[in-house]
C-alpha cells in the first residue's frame, strides 16, 4: 500500500497500489488471465446494467440533486478499478477462495424485482411526506431504542419485517452497482490475518443483518467459531437461511449497546455497514462494547461508508446520500472519523483504507489491557 495522506486522527490513509500485470507464460497463467477477464466483465456488466435505473431512481427521489462532477466521477472510476483489482489480489494471496468472487445470488435478486417495483410507490410517498415513522403496527416498538424506530432509506417497515429483510440485499446491490459484496470482502483480509494466529478463532459480527459477511467468513475461515448479533429478529431469520450451509455459527437478537457476551471472549469483532446508521453517542457505546468483548490484543475490523477524512474528493457524492435517502445520522458520521473514535474508546488504530464509497478501519485492543 502507498501512504498518500493522513486522516483527522493522524492515522495514515492507505490507498491501494496499482496491480502489476501478470506475465502470460504458461497455460496456467492464461487460465488466471482468463479468469481475471471474466470476473471483470461480470462486475462491469452488473454495474452497467444498473446505472440507468439507479440514475432515474435518484432523479425521482431527489429532484434537486446535482449529479457528481467530473473529478468525482474520475475518482470513483479509479476506485472502482482498484476495488476489482484488490478482490482478485486477495484471492491470489489466499485470503479467501476464488468461489467467493461468484457467490452472488443473481437469480434470487432478480426474483425480488417485481416485489420491489410494486413497493416503489410506497417508498416515494414516504419520502415526499417525510414519514420516517411509517412502521408496521405488529412490531413491538418498546423492544427497540428510539433511534432505531425509523424507516431507514425510506424502505418499507424499516428493519422490522420479513419483507424488508427479503428485499434488503438485492436493493443494496442495485444501488451500488453490484459492488456491495465486493466492498464487504475488503474486510476479510484483516480478519484472516488475525485468525491464523488461533486454531479456532472466535469471531463476532455486530449488526450482522442478513448474514452476508458471516457467510463469507465461513468460506474463508472454515475453522472459525462464528457469532452474529443483530437487533432485528426479521433480519436474523433471513440470516439463518443465508447461513444454512455454515456449520459453526450462532446468532443472537440483542442490542449492540449491551452485547450479551463476557469480557474478552472474542479474538476478532467485526461490523459491516452499521456505524453510519447510529447516532454519535450510540456509535461510541457500541465501539466500547466491541472493545470489552475483545481479548487483549484482539482485533476490531469495521467496514462502513467512506468518510470525509479519507474521501474529501467525494464530498458531494457522500453529502447527497442522506438527502436522497433517510439517513438521519449520516451527516454526523461523515465528520466522525472511525479511527479517531476507536482511539477515543481506548483502542489502537492500525489502518484505514478507502474502497470505492466504503472504507475498512482496523484497530486492536491493547495487549496489556
């Protein structure tokens, strides 16, 4: 990695180095080159197939939204290329099997299109009316903290229905042009690097949602004992289906502000796309709980949205996101550098690397603590 800048916490911001072109000197090399080409065609095809519909959807959702400028678009293209190169490089380095590059349930996602289209009028009505409280009556609101009782992204039922859980992954991949899983996979290498030091590492995914990241970890680290925690019983119900082939995984429905595990019982604690959904104070409560359940010397790995500390060139793109979708805590998150927050919570930041519109921040619990 090439260190190009320093973020607000003083932690170096790492940028992916250019991937060297492999020499083609044998049938094996030709096979690798062909696989790289097919993979990139697959990803470019997914992205190009969604661009017109995503642009139209954004125009409808926010009629006053200015499109990204040329410099931002050029930066996104460079980061997109670097993201795909790193996905391939991670396979070559043995961080995860090649099969994960194609673990994309396209048939399932396509089957969700009719239901998603039928739901669009409700999403638009909710957006235009500002009805962030349009939640299902059957959900017991008293079971959830106030910040959680919202229709995040204007999605029907918020996090509180089987329908929401059923549509979520397909909707995220649609909005991010088929790169959501690729960005998630960027968090696997720092997990693997810590996991290899233990025969059977215990790994907790906080805010595990539908279980996509746990599924990847189960393929990359089959000897791991995996745990997932989420506040939505509906998303955990979906996660049990997603993780049906993962042998050693346990899921619990609990609030991440009060993680129901003993001090120092996990080698690694992860979180993927959770922290931008939390108010500032809750963000710190959750990070302190993650630190508490880590073993001394254990590793914290967070994959989440990019922030202004590492992506100032994407300011307009990132700032427009909460304007288009109901993201009540996102504007504060953009300025609340994760590495600085980790240091505030008595964790030692290790690295912070942007990937397209996401980032991966790695920290550790001090060994002496």
